[in-house]
C-alpha cells in the first residue's frame, strides 16, 4: 500500500511539474526583435579618484569591436 502511494505521489508531482513548466515556457515566448548583441554606450572618458592608497582610474569595461553581430544562437 505504501509503495503504491509513493508511486502515485511521484506521478502526480511529475505531471504537475511538466504542466507548470509548459505553462511557464508558453508565457515567456522568444522575442524575435530582441537584440542578440546589445549596443555599446560611448563614454565621455574615464574618471580618476584619489584615495589614501593611491589613485584609481575608472573607464568603460565594454569596448566596441569589428566582429560581426550574432544573428543566430542555434547550435547542434
């Protein structure tokens, strides 16, 4: 009797998880207009901050490149 209850509980949990996952996926469909490579903002320059231990120069961490933009994320 206990084994049957465990099997039934596991089956109900599996089916419920599958249904909830399917509902989540259909509610969050892919947006084909979304950019796969976001644009890089241009900075006016770097900032220098002086502190007791020395100076710290802050600048943009993302640099533009000449690489072709990603047009697909399909991988086999």
